[in-house]
């Protein structure tokens, strides 16, 4: 780990909801970007809401297409890191993960009381 790569505890981000999944492309050529091993890099945009904070949208880069991950699904981010980048006079914070997978299904909530029909319902 370099000083520029900061490992993050993804569990502290709260629920992570997939907003988009797409291959990263070079804006000039349209070619799909690849990592050092030649594997296509994908961008997974995720809405997160850490407890007590506002919702944020982050884009997480991951090598290889995240299998089975679709928009609207709750996901888990494994091996999440933040890193600082600088290029051509611009700088920013970016996120990368070892993998993005579907979150295990949450158990159904128990019904607190029976449903009562309202006007016109049967």
C-alpha cells in the first residue's frame, strides 16, 4: 500500500445501492480501459448513506465486469480503497475495489401487526 492508497471500511458506508454499471472508456478513442493485467475496468456508481450523514454518490472502479450486478440492487464493495490522483493540473479523490458483488438478501421484516383493510379494500 502506498501513502496515496487508503483502505476503507465499506461497512461504514451503510447500504450501497447500485446506480449504474458500465465499462470505463477512453473519452478520445472510445476504447475500453484495461488494468495492468489487461482486464477491462468497469465503473460502478453507488449511492451510499453513512449513518447520520447525507447520501453520497461514488464511482468505484473494479477490474472485470461485476457478475450479476444491476441497477437498483444492493451491493457489497470488497477491498475498497480511496486514492488521490493528479493529472494535467486537475486532482481528485477516486475509489477502487477488488470486487463488487450482490449483498446477501436481508431477512424479511416481521409484520408488526395484521393489515387492516381501509375504505373499499377487501
